[in-house]
């Protein structure tokens, strides 16, 4: 049910107030930005804008200034704002085509376009766009050749593993081979390698994460360590579904709990819902979502909607699931009576064969939408569908 980010943002030696200011834009030249991108092995994020552009101004004022946007972009990119009508942007314009504003580019140190998007973005969409660019920035090839030729230096192997993980390529073989070779590295180097290298909790090296937890918290911060452990354990949940083996789910829950960090009960419920939904197994899914609803979702309309969607999509023909979806929809309207929530309730009623009740709720949704000055086109379409079927 929960969407989990595959890129772990590790914050090192950067004060909170730096991020609170939003995106920090590099003020040097394009050529200087390319040099920095090469040194830091980062992509350059370019806001190609025009001074008269309304959407560009909106992003500058309301999106780039948001702390979560700044945290993500300052950690992962060299950021630049380039006025496409200014003479300083000639070098950039010669290489890249800009036909509308804003155009958002992600460029590597070789001046190769990795990803781009046209048009203004809200904060969540801009972060998603950045993650998309990171997933396409595959630098593993530059390390793979040296590794294949026998280079086992610590920095090379660590960089190789990090590059593989960054684009979601398998790295476990490299991690296992390196650690089994008993390399001559310090305990701290080994701990860092394990932290960066392990992507699944069903790894023989997982216990080293637990044993070095204090060192990791000191180096990376509590939040980053917690996110790492959660991502590692969740990867094993996904693997359990892929191989249809519930034992891996149980293992991931046990190992997550062993770290005594985060809400292990919530993690366990989400793991069971994911596996049960993937496998279409109501015996696993139903108890988990019922407990999740009572303990976490009942007071949050957004979470209630997620529960309704899971029940009505994953188990649309299961009578128990249909009843739960209807009850949750009814409670959603009691919690927050809006045109949208009334329409959700009406749709669930119709799925459950209660067309007359669905029409009543759909009309109530339309009436409330008109009263609040909201568009009602979709609601009217649904009502016509119900009355004609």
C-alpha cells in the first residue's frame, strides 16, 4: 500500500537550515557547473526559464523554495537556473533545444541529456521527476570494466556497488565476492561498505548492520539509518512476493523489529497487505487490513481511501472484502463529507449491487458539488450510467 522510494537520501554534514531554504542554485558558469558535476559525480538539474514566464515564476516562488524539494535536489544534483533569453545561456542553447518554458533538464558532466520535462511541476511531481532522472543515470559501466579486469580497490568496488544500487541493478554478487575475499580494509570501511551494499534483509551480512547501528547513526543520522533498514527489509518483502514464499515476509518482519527503530507493527501490517494483495490471498490480507484500519487509517481520510481502493481492486469478487469496502466508504463520508467521498461511496454501493442506494449518494454528491462551486461533470456521467443500466 505504501509507495517506497528506491533512492536513499543520505545527509552528511549539512545543517538543517541549509535545506530549509529550498533549492540552492549554483551561480557559476555552465562550464564550471560541468566541472563540479564531474568532481561530485552528480547530474546537473537545469531550470531553463524566461523572465516573463508565469509558470516559471510560480515554480521559483512556490516550489523551489519548499524544504523537502531543497533537501532532495541539494543532495542529488548541481542545480542551475538559466534564463534562455540571456547571453550567458548561449553555450547551453547551442546544445539543447528549448521550445517552451519552463523546460527542466537533467544533464551529465559529458553534456549528455539524461532526462527532461516541459512544463511547471508541483513539489511531489518535481521530486518524482528527479528520481526518474537518477534512475536513468547509470554510471556502473565505468566501474564494471575495471572490476572485470581485476581491480578490487576499496574505493572502486564501493563506487561500483553504489552505482549499481542507484539504478536498481543487482549488486549482491559483487558485495558477496568482495566481502568473502576478506579484503584488507578497516572495520569502519567494512561497516560503510555493508551499509551501502546490502539491499535485502535476507543477506548473510545483515547482522553487521545491527552490530554497527550506533556508528551508522553517528555518521548518517537516525532518520537515514531508519530509512535504510526499512528499504532493505521491504526489498525482501517484494522478493517474497516474487518467489511466492511467505517465509521471507516473516523474516523481514523479524529483522526489522530487531533494530528497534520505527513502527515494527505498522511495517508488519504493510508487509502482509502487500504480500496478501500480490498473491490474492485473503487469509493474509484481510486480518492485516482490518488491524491496519483500526490502528492507523480510521482517523485519516487519505488512508481510508487507500484501504477502500485495495479492497475493491485486489479482492473485487470477495464478499468479505466488498462488505469492508462499503463499511469503510460509509465511515469515510461520516469522517469527511465531500463530493469526492460521496462519489466513492456511491461507486462502492453500485459494485455491491445496491444501485438505488448508489443513485441516492451520487445525487447527494452532485448537489454538494454545486453548492461548493465544484465541477460535477464526472458525477453527472456516473448518475447517467446508473440510471441507464
